[in-house]
C-alpha cells in the first residue's frame, strides 16, 4: 500500500497522519519532503503512525534522518499511535530510546503543551 499523508494543525502543533508503508523509495521521499516542509513552518511535529503497517530499513533511516533534521532546525518530532508491529521494530533496533513515543496523539500533543507552559 502506498504511503498516504495528511497534515493538520492542532493548537499550533503540526500533526502528520501517515497510512501505509514507510519503505525505501517513493514513500520515504514523500515523508521526508513533507516533514522538511513542515519543519520550516512549525518546529513541533507529531507523526501519527497509527495507519502504518510496515517500515523497512530505508524507512527507519528516513525516521532517523527526520529526527536529526528537526533537531538541527531547533524543532522536534514525536511519534504517536504506533502499531504493535512498529513498536516491536523500534524496540529491536533500540530506536525506542531515541524517539519520544506516545500511546495516543493526544498524549503527544499534551507533552508539547506542557513544554510550552514550563
């Protein structure tokens, strides 16, 4: 299944809904371009991965590159709604220790809201 992306702004925070597969090639390029465009306008991004059923090594590389790009630009990316399969993959690769991961989009948004208040 092709990767489908849609963007929303919730309380000034960009939410990028992802559905399909994040794999090397067009899908990774699409995600990379979408996040790069967002990071120029909004330093706070939530990737809602609830609709993602598969990530290959190229997709993992893309997520890491986006994480680095966001941090270099003074922003951050948080992951939300991961499927069990994606959680397992991030756990095996030890990337759960790199990304901020939340059970729900709302919890990820709340973490940004709490940062803004502090």
